């Protein structure tokens, strides 16, 4: 036993040992005696003594050491193991994952609490901002009122400084009051008209919606082929309407341009003469082009002679055929007249119903003859009437489409745009009244002079 036990002075420092003054370098033996370098102890703790000796007090605070912290190994007593970096757990069981999950849950709860605090702060700031905004609006209204009062006071001070009579001030007040009353009355009229128009628009929209529903019902009851054809025709109709709007806008712009140019021409004698010269030039150019075309169409004299001879022959043949037809018709007419005379002679012998029926038939025949004779004239009159009716229908359709587009434009006007238009109308009416008053003043001044 004694031979196997090595003295404590000859024992080397363990691999994880930590001395009080730091780990000694390798290859250096500790000093002889019963003092032994501490192994595996954290700094700041008391160094235990040898296995059989007392606990040394080398100027370090004593602390209780558990035996389980210094397990016995084959090489003797080993020091306490320090913390090892890296994965400390070799078996990742359920408790390990539960620990990780708890740590993540704690992190999430802390983050959620942090976000909730930020949301509460944001809500508080938002409420404060809204309260400040409301307060700013009320203060802006008060500032506006105070500015109006200040303007009134400044005007009163100006009147007092200029020694203006009270009657003039009252006259100005009455004039402004009357003007304000007129404007309020006009505003009320415009408001009532707007309400009436809105009511009318709503009723028209309801009627349009009913018509749409009825049309949808009719479309649903159609066959699939007719529905496809209806959809195609609808798309083409929409495209044509868009093109019509574009062309109408172009036409309106061209008409405006034409009116402006006509006004410029009406005010300028030189431009009127230029227009007349341009018209005369156009007539001469058209006449020149016609003459050039006739000259090109004309051939040589021999060709023209042959062409005229051919045309004369054709005309003579046509005249001869028409004369033959005319003689045939005359013969037929004479034959018919002879037959009619014979029938008249035969019918004179018969009295009663047969004579009456014959007269009716004769009258009907005369009516038919008059109808046949006047057929071309009545046909041309009816065609002209039909063309006039078609033109009036097209004009009415264009007028109705313009009215529908205007109604759509009026329905698309918002309250803000109406207010802007109203303000513009008030401004223009006041400017017109001012111009009228200045014109009256000027006329009265001219009369007095």
C-alpha cells in the first residue's frame, strides 16, 4: 500500500486545475511540503488540504466543499470541472425541448408585451393628436371669426379717422345686407333646383335600373346563340358610342374653330376678300380638273368620229325599236277602245244591277288608271317624305344621345365641384353687378356733363 501511494509533493498538477495565483506552467514542480496546488477549484474559494491533513488557511476565505464535487478517479482525486463551451447536453430528450420551448415562449411574451406597450403609447399619441387636431380646427374657426371682427373694427376705425358720417355707414350696411339677402335667396333657389334635379335624376336612374332588369330578364330567357350575338353587338355598340363621343368632340371643336374663324373673317375685310378669292380659285381648279379629265377622255378626231357614228347608230336603232313599240301600243289601245265601245253598246241594253256593277268596275278601272299614271310622282313624293323622316329621326337620335351624355356628365358632378361652380357663379354675378354699376355711373356722369 505504501509503495503504491505517491507522495503529494510529487503529484503533478491536474489538467483542469486552477491555482490561486494562476495556473503554473507545465514542467515546473510545486514546492516541497504539505502544501499542494489546488486542482479544479474556481478562484476565490478555499483550498482543501491533503487527504489526511487539516484544511489549510493560506489567506483565502474558507468555504464548505462537498465530496461529490471531488470524485475519486483511477489517478486519484480530480478537480472540479469548469464550464465547457459548446453543447453541454449529449442526449436531447423531452425536457430539453421543453426548456427550449419555454425559453422561446418567454421571449415571445416579452416581445408581445413590448409591442403592446408600443401600441398603447401609439394609441395615446393618436388620441392626443386627434384632440389637438379638433382643437386646432376650433381654433382656426375662432381665428377666422376674429379676423372678420378685426376687419370690421379696422373699417370702423378708418371711417372714424376719415370723419365719415353715420348715414354713409348705415347706407353701406344696408347695401351689403341687401346684397347678402339676394345672394342667400339665390343660394336657396339653386339649392331647391338642385334637390329637384337630384330627385329627377334618382327617378330616372330607378327607371333605367328597372329597364336594365327587364332587359337582363329578356337576355336570360334567350338562347345561348342569341346571348353571344347580343354580347357581341353590345361590345360593338359600346365601341361605336365611344367613337361617336370622340367624333362629336372633334366636331364640336371644329365647329368652335369654324365659328371663331368666321368671326375673325367677319371683322376683317381683307380676310373676306381672301375667302372669296379662295372660293373662286376652288371653282376654277375644279373646272380645270374637269376640262383636263375631258381632254384625257377624248381621243383622236377619227376615234371621236367613229364613236359619234356608233352612238348615232345605236340611238337610231333604239328610236326605231321605240317607234315599233309605240305603234304596237297604239294598235292595242285602239283594239281595247273598240272592245270597250262594243261592251258599252252591249251593256246599254242591260239595265239594273249589271249596269251598276259595270259602272263601278269602270270607275275602279279609271281609278286604277289614274293611280298608274300618278304612280311615279306619288312614289317620288313618298320617297322624299321618307328621306325627310329618316333625317329627322337621325337628328332626334343625335339630340337624345347628346342629352343622355350631358345627363351622365351632370350626374358625375360631385358636391365639391357643384360648390366650386356655385362659388364661380357668385363671383361672376358680383363682377357683373359691379360692371353694371360702373356702366350706370359712367352713363350718369356723361349725362350730367
